[in-house]
């Protein structure tokens, strides 16, 4: 009965979301307080029902109820408990249910933390989120019902979760990524509500910024984890493949990054309003596009669970309605929000504008490279794949340009700055960056362009950020007090910018100096890679809960001193699938990475040996960016109620 | 001209120039880095240029996998049910690579009918066949059926 309860709860949740989408919206238009007030209880009710539904599916997995088709396809009685739970979102239907759960969670969170907002705004925001929920509930119930039964022919055992997904990374990666994807529906709903209400004031920005930051932080962590997972689980030692699925999550991140910056200008100066709204719309539209590409089966990847044409058509139609509708609304209402802008080119506004321009260009280039193969396929121009060189040839120089602007822009004043301080800052930055480019690459034995440019960018950002921190903390009796007086928003920016610097160093050095060797090794053989001696001590067999493993033993030494003992595995799961588990010795300075290929004859194995310097810095940078976003939300100005007088009407220029 | 208008005009012209340069560059880079997908039949029919990187997909012919003793060289044949293509590769094959399974090899055609692959991709899950390979198999089998039917037709009086 439990799956039926889950199904029933989902249908009730659809009903609630239908009411949520219509009644508060009408109430806001007609000025009915009670109708508007219905939004909060509806949002909470929807969360409870979706949570019940999700719990029922999890219970079906835990109870090994293989009469449920989805459980039979992705579960197995031998799976450890934590994989039984993560199997809930291991495939299409369940991951959509997770998506809906996250959406209901965000909606309820907005309902809970918006007590000080004008009731019309809250009603409209929640109603827009209700509309999105209606779309996804329908998608789930009509095309991808996870509670479908296999009766009366229920199998005795489940087909098991894809071994690639039986991993800690998969337990946390999808929920976090979804928190980010779906979290972007909040700024989207705020943008639509602002367009509908014709008001976009300081209160609006103050409320939108923390939500955007949190969603962006989740998205950052989700992408970082995805990259980390691909690195250790796929066994290729790569951390970014420009795979369409990665691009699908990276594009909303880029636009959300632009949005985070544009919102700062809108809050502080009241400018870029139309642009901010457009970015909010596009950030969410791109996360929907990502869902479409990933879930519809048009892409070849681990994430493409099923190629069911009705699903693709449904998501595409939904996407069309959301993007078309919101752009139409934007075209009709945005001109009313215009304010005349005035700022010099040496101002923070100008640099944020340039940052936004570059981010938009990067996104457009990635979008082109990601969609072109799909379009070409549909149009019959042949089956094409676009290689990483295309993406790198744009992404790398544009990112370096971003880094250059970031160093200077963050220390400029609003409106306009004097030329002399800017020149002094640039001089100091160059004084640090040029030697960094010239000398630091030698740490890895040779001088290479890519690494030199990346390290110069890192040094430039770090030097200018720290210098700014130093100067801003000078106006206090002591340095410590000065640092304490700086606001959360500023600390968040410092942290996130340093995160970018760290990630750039990691990407540049890891790309330039990683060494990889595919070799044939007999037990007792020693192979030297980048100064490390890898000795292969043979392979032993061992059994896991639902697989047989062959475990290689590698002893790694440097100059005769033991460094690490690595045990890469080759696993054969019950379903017959073979999986590689890399043996990794992680370090801040370098990773040693060993993969067992295949047995060649009696005792010899094909083995892949990697030494990857600074590769950890990439994920460390991602973590710093996310921490920065969260720290900025802690800024005390977001907790103080916005004085009513500060809320200027859209048509009046702020002071 | 009004200074504000003049500035706006400059901005618009600047955006137009920059974006058209950008679009031109992007299209050029895209063309340089596109890897077209071919079937073994298309390679056999000599419709494939020799000096660009291509991808070829099909099923790995059973019994065709051979290893070079002493190093990591392997070769195998890919089929779409109609024609076969010999593929050379040096390195470690993916986990789910196997005879009778779908695979995609990317690389350059050398001396007629051998693909010197620098990358071999296999399916990533037991029930999954890359859509390109599924299509290739379908058209390959259809071509084979048509050829057989044609052969029968011509042998008939």
C-alpha cells in the first residue's frame, strides 16, 4: 500500500500547487487579502505532501518492494542502506521526485522567511513558484510516475543501481546540484513578481540577493562535487570534459554569477534593473534547459536515463511556455522600470557591466557548442560532436580577461574613481603578477605558457584583493578591529574572489604539468612518473557486499623514501558490470592517481599512472566560492528590516 | 549630436562590431573542432575525408580483438551489420568495452581502411546503446537486407 499512498500524496500535491498558482495571483491582482494569505499554508501543505510521497518511495527501496517498477529497475536487496536511499534519485523518475521535493522546499522556505515583505509580492512570488510546481508535478505524474507497479509479475530481485552511481559522490551530488538549479527559481519568481507588480525597489533587491546567493552557493558546490566525482570515479583522471551535461550545469552557474554581481549594482545604485531581471529569467531558463537536455535522453551520458520521446516533448513545451511567457512579460513591462544610468568607465558599475558582458559571452559560446550537435542532428546535417579545444579556446582567454577585471573592479568606487589610485593598484598587481608568471612555473620543473598565465592571474587577483583588505581595515584603532568592522558582504566577496584565484591556479597547473602514462606492468615492475617510483606488487581478489573485486597493490616511493601505498580496484558487480576504482593519494601539492586497466596475460596488467599537481585546488576554489556566497548572506543588512521610506518606486531614481 | 546620443551610438556600434567578430570566431572554432560521426559502411564507401578527426561507431565484432604482445596496442573491428572497419588503439580500453558490445572510436583514418584511434568510448551501462550506434546498426542492417534482396533478385531468372 505504501507506494499507493505516495502516489496519492503526489496527486494531492498537484492539486495544492494548482490552487497556489491561481488563487494568490488573483488575490494580488484583485486586492483580496485572504486570497493572498492562502499562499503560505498552501506552500507548507505542498511540502508536506511531496515529502510524504518521497518518503514512500524511499520506504519502497528500503523494504525491497520490487513490485514497484522503479525499485525493481534500480534497487537490489544486497545494496547497503545508504545506497538504497540514494537509489531513490539514481534514475529518471526518482530524480524528478527529488527535484519536486527541492522545489517544494524552496517554496516553503520563501513562505517562511518573507514575513516582512509586502503581501502582494509574497503572493505573486509563491504563485509563480506554484506554476513551476504544477509543470513538474504534471511531468512526473503523466510521463514519469515512480510509483508504477509491476503486478502481478513482480520480480524477486531488483536489477541493481548502476555501479557508477554506487558512490558517496552520488549520494550528495544530485541533491546539492538540484538545490542550486531549483533555487534559481526563487530569483526567477521574484523577477516575474516585480514585472507583474511594476515595482522593483530596494526592498525587492534586499530580499532577492540572499536567495540568489544561497542558490548560487549550492550550484557551485554541486558542480564542484560533480567534477570531483568524475575525477575519482570515471578513472580517466580528468576533472572537466566539456561534456554537454557538465555544460548544462555550468551555464546557469555563469549566468547566476552575473546575476549575483548585477544585483549588487541594482541594490547599491538602483541601476541595471532590466538587465538584472533578464539575468534572473535566463538563469532559471538555463537550468530548465539543462533539465531538458539531461533528462530527455537526447544526450549520450551517464545522466541520460531514458529516451522517451513524450518526456522530451513535455519538457520542451514547458521550457517554451516558461521562457516565452517570461520574455513576453519582460518585453511588455521592463521598459517601465528603466532608470537613466550615469557612471564613468573607472567605476565599479562599469567593471560589473564588463564582467556581466564577458560571462554572457562565455555562456553564449558554451550554449552554441552544446546545442549545435543537437540542432545538426535534428536538421540532418550529420552527427557531430564538438571537442574540448573549441570550448577551451574561448573559455581560457575570456576567463583570464575576467580575472584581470576582477582584480581592479573590486577595489573601485561606485559612480567614478580617480585615475591615480587605480593606476597604483594596477602597478602593484603587475609587480606581483609578472614575477609570478616568470618564476612560479619553475616549481614544476619547466616553464609553460598556460601555467604562467594562470599563475599570473592568481597572483594578480590575490595581491589586489589582499591589498584592498589591508587598506579597508586601516581606519580603526587596531588592525584586528579594522578587520572585524568589515561587513559580511565584503568578506564574502573577498572569499569568493580568492576562490576563483585558487581554482585558476589549480586548473592552469594541473592542465600544464599533469603526467600520465599507460603502461604494461608485471608484479615487481617499477615505473617512474614525474620523479615518483611506482612499484606494482600484484593483484589480490576480495569480495564486497554486491561485487567481486580485484585489488592491485602499488608502492610509491620518491628518492627511495616511501610516499604512499595505493590500492586501485577492478570491481565486477552482480549485474556483470565492471567498474574501476582509482587508487588516489590526495595532497594539496599533488595527487598520485593509479588505475587498473585490464589483465593482459597471466600476471601482467595494463595500468594507468598519473601525477597531477595542484588538482585539489580546483575543488578547494569551488568550496571557497560557495563559502563566500554564504558569508555574504550573513551580512547584517539583510537581517535588518528595510525602512519603508528607502523603498522608492520604480520610476523614481534613488539618491 | 547630443553627447548622450553620441555615446549610445558608440556603445551600440562597439557592441555590434565586437559581437560580429565573436560570432565569426565562434563559428570558425566550431568548424575546426567538429568531429563528424560515420558508420563503417560510410568509411568503406570512401565518403570520409582522410585528414580530419572523425568518430566511427558500431558493434565490436566477436573474436576480432587482438593485442600486441609486450605493449598496450590493441586492434579490433567495428561493424554496423553491413561493413567492417579495423581500428588500432594504444592504451587502456574502457571498463564496459567488450566484443559484441557497442563502441565508438575517435581518431584519424590511415591508409584507406584503418582508423588510428586516440580515444575509444564504450557504453556506460548495461542496457544502453549510444543513439548514434543504434542508428548506424539500423541503417547498416537495412542496407545489408537490401543488398541481399538485390542479390537474390538478380540471381532469379
